[in-house]
C-alpha cells in the first residue's frame, strides 16, 4: 500500500502569532468584563497569564486563566459570556495570522498528494477558530487538538506509523519526542515566537530542518 504524505502543523507561533493575539484577546476580555479600572484589569490579565503558564509548564487554558483572574481581583466573571465574546471576535483572529500563513496553506492545500492536519494544544473550539480562514485545506481525520498534547504524542504518531510524516512545531521537545515514536518523521522546527532563542539544545537530537517562515517548508516536502 502506498504511503500517505502527512504534514501536521502546530498552531501557535507556527501558523498563528499568539503574541499579537494575546493583546487583542485581552482587550476583548476587558471590554466584556467592563471593570471600572480597566488598566488594573489588563495588568492583572498579564500577571495571571504568565503565572498560569509557569504553573502549567507553558500550557495555556483560557477558562482556567479566567478562574484565576476572578480570584485575583475578587470579582465574579461570566466565563461563558467572555468565551463567547472571544470566539465571536473575528478581526482578532484574522489580524493574528502570520503574513504568509493563508498564502502558503492554500498552496499546500492544492497538492493532492498531501494530507494536511494539526497537532496542537488548547481548547478545540478556540484553536479551530484560529484556522477558520483556511479551514478547508485540512482533513478532519488529521485534526489532533488536545488540552495538553505532550500526553498524546505516542498515540498520534502510532496512527501514522506506516506514513511519511512531516511535523512542524516551534517547540524542540515536541519534535524530539515525536521522532522517538516515529523515527522516520521529518522534524521541522519553526524557529520564531517566544521560545525561538530560549530553548536549550536536546542531546543527540537535531531537527531535520529549521525554518523561520512557512514559505521555507514547500521545498522540504519530497512530493512529486
């Protein structure tokens, strides 16, 4: 049986500029909560966000963060209302895509030999919203979004044990672990975003390719 060509993308800092989005999302949260002291609310959001990521080892969950924010400010927050406002703010999602994302994804999506998917952490509805502008290029069977994807690497890689797999991620550890479960996987490190220059080298591991722009990926795909 012919091997399929699978490419899986992380979302944040790979397809989507999470730093820009964070600022836009915080503004939506502040507008929705409408606390009298807006500056204090935005300051608390920043503090809670980084505290939350530190506690979880880098993982970010907006609902848990809102719970922490409510405790920090001693206020009640209608979490459902805030989440609905975030998901409805289409402009923030569009403005936060990297400049080349839509162009490259549309081009890859036109390649009939390529199966395009996602391997990402986060709440599914929120993460999928980030991809709405080019959602049609993905195949549903290759959409893998988990609250904490570190725990799912083995199961996802097992699914593709008989396929040619390309994995694009901004976190070296994810690429390293994926390679352990799928030795022939092509590990593509997207070296941009908050972790670009902060990650320590991993002993006995070097990504197959290092890129800083999605346009650098197409020549890597060994697909005729």
